[in-house]
C-alpha cells in the first residue's frame, strides 16, 4: 500500500478520534514514529479527504473538525477506508513473513461477496437502470427454486452477507446474492426508485419488511450490556437512558419484525420488554416454546 494511503488513514483516524485536530497534533504523532511531516503535506491530505467526500471544517484558529452528519455517504467511506487499513495490514504481514497471516483470523462463515461476477453485474445494472432476471434458491424451502425479474435499486450488506434490494411485481424485496444464480442483465431500462426503497428499510432492523406499524419499543436492559449496545447500536433510533438499580432503559422507534425479535432474544435474561404489551406477549410465547423443549 502506498505511503499516501497510509497518511490518509492516519489523518482520518485522528479526525475521528479527536474533537478537533491541529497541525501540531499531527506533527507530534509523526514525530513519535520518527517521521517528518510538514504543514503543506497536511493541507494536501485534508484536501484529498475532502475530495473523497468527507466534510472537514476549518476555523480561523487552525482547528479541523470532521462532521459525520454532513459527510455524504459517511458509512460507505468509513467501510472503504477500513478495508484499505486491513489490506495494508495483510500486505505488511506478507512482506515480513507469509506465515504471519495466521495471526489475522477472519470469520469462517463470512460470505461477504461469494460471487464477484454477480455482485459487479448487479452493480452495473443498478448504475445503468437495467432490470435483472435470476433464479433464487430458498433457505426455508430446501430444493425450491423460483425465477424472478427485479428492478434493482441498491446493494446492502447485513451480517456478512450481501443483498440486492429492488422491486418485483409484488413490491420491494431483498435477495441474498449467495442464493442467486443464472443472473441475466436485461436491456430493459427501468426508473430508479432508490429513495422509496431506502424508506422501506429505514425503520426496520435487517432486511425483512414488516407490516407492523412504526412505533416506540421500550426495553429494560442489565447494565453489564450497556458497553456493547453503545458500541454496536441495534438501530439508528436507539436511545439509552441513565442506569437505575443495575439496569437501564433503551428505546427504539422501529417496525417490529423477525430480525429485531431475534436480535433482542439473544440477550436472554439480560433484556426485558417493557412495552408495547403485544410485543411482551410475543416474547412470552416464544420463551415458553423454548422452555417447553427442555
């Protein structure tokens, strides 16, 4: 990996980890590594990050601040640079000794992009506003294969799997790329409904569309789980309130669906649903069925 990319990663990390950043702060970080770093280089690196899409503010006192809210596609940029960092680490390991790669353990069942040709073909279809046709192999009905025609709107990663989100005759759907085969990009041009498709999943956890109404869900959670839920929020609407008697309240403003239920159930006795009552009933029934197995 080039020294320029490494510089950009370092500057980005400093911007993300500090309320503000100054040139002396960056120079000090480089001095600790025995590397010279000048003011002109700093401005070039900041300009590079700005051109990539990061919204970096500069006040008259020489302080630079990264504004995540005003950075368009911040999540994508963040993932992009994290992948660059992992690539740099792997390259460094190979240069030192290929045997060092055993010290970097990736998740075995990771299925990030199982078929690059399908991924790239769907991406090109989205960019060119073309419909696609494919065979879909069901997880829930073994051996069942269905044919679909889809107007694709965007690709989304969820729990180490990639999905294409688009519209069939029956409405907005999401299909796992690892279950797609015999993909054909059609010549048919279709209008993009990207914003509408985004709205469908904006208020849900995961990719299962829910018929339930959008509403507030209140949860009581054991304080031991707070660091995990703060570092990995269940949903962007998550709010956490002060601890009381070893527990804290957490709220979500979402549509209740299967994936949210599974996410909450994994906390076991650490989590209790406060309201609404119908979700409490759903949890009681599910936990009773689990208990009946023992």
